[in-house]
C-alpha cells in the first residue's frame, strides 16, 4: 500500500478516536488539590426579570475574589468539556457572542464579584452563541490552554478555543 494512502487511512481511523478523547471536567478540577481554600461567594440572580440589567454593561465592576489563583498545569493541551454560563466580551453585528468568559454561576463578572481566576475560562468561538440564549448554561468543548488573560471584567487562568458549544441539559431521572 502506498504511504500517502496508508497515512490517509490511519488518519481516517484515528478521527473517531480523537473525538472520544474529550474529557468532561468539573469546576473543582480547575483548582489544584494543594491550593489554599478558596471562597466562591456568588450572589445569583433568581429573578429573571433582572436578566437585562445583569447583561448590561452599566454599573460598577465588582472586585475579583482571587485574581491570581493557582491553576492545574496538567490541563494544558487537553481537550475538555465544561459546563457553565457565558459572560459576553465580543458580539457580532448578527448578535452572536464570539468571545466570552465561561463561569460556574449565572451573573458572575457582571454585578457580583468575579470568581477566582482559576474558575474562569476565556473562550473564543468562530460560530459563537446567540446573545438571546445567554440565560441558560452551556457545555463548551475544546482544547484547554493554561494561560493567564486579562479582560475588562476579570483576570482569567484558562483559555479555550471552542470546537462545540451547546445547551446544558440536566440528566433525566
């Protein structure tokens, strides 16, 4: 068998295996086991009529709890799947959020103090998410980079270029 054909065949067979290598993680896995205890104290918005105010850019920014929290270096380069809420940073003219912060609770980084930097992931996405859908949690999948980023809303410990973004659904039962 000619080498280019063999390489092509091996690559075709490996693609489904690569897709299976997505590791589902939780927010606690972004904190090193030997890290000092962190206090994550969200004040969630339960009244959805306040959603528009929460997504507005007016109002004073809250001080971040731990802007230089330790990260898990072993996550660098791993393809992961993490659930969370989207805090928009860049929205296209078509109303799609293509750059955002993924956070563990609704309202983080808006009018409540941002969580520690190791509880925030800076995400970019070519397709993005409709701005109108941000009230719900999402699964975000892609390769994780352990790299500090500063945004106008918070210091961030992780980055990801999203391959997939889809609605988070609670398991039935």
